[in-house]
C-alpha cells in the first residue's frame, strides 16, 4: 500500500533532450490538435511540414491543442522544437526533439504574427 505513493523514477533522457533543455531560451506556440504519431510521421518526412499546421489561439481552444516548444540560443545558432498534445493544459503525449534552422523558426513564428530578427 505504501508503495502506491512512491514517486516514479524518470526514464533516462537522451543526449539530444539534455542538450535542448539546457539551451537558454524557450518560446511556445499552439496549433490545432493533431495526434503526436501523425506529427512525427509528417516531420520525419519533411520538417517544413509544420508550416501546414493550423495555428490556434490558446484562449479559444484551451481544452485540446498541440503545443510547440522551441528551445534555442539567443543568436539562433542552435534550435530544437518539440510538440506536446495537451488536453485541459495537461500533456498527454510528446514528440521527440527536432533540430531546426533559424529560417524555419522564423517562418513558423510568422504564422503567429511574431517577427524575429535573424542575420544571414
């Protein structure tokens, strides 16, 4: 009975996960809900497929959405993105980390009306 309340030990993180989570900045945007398996299938074929995802206003659809979290350096030299399927603000499933370039991040954020200054 007392084992019921024990905290579960987290599974070991990959080197890519550790590296991404160690980056200094994060940015979050939301898309219409899509299953994580579909997201990974699309992004494995072409990571620019994220540009086809439909942006959503968090306050309009809090009950279910796809959260995209960017982990990056201030100079955009290293960027990772990860998707989470969320229901009632709780993560139900997560994708793996995807390394992307600053041009793709800029294009994704433009869909939300956010412009970032990048030097080519």
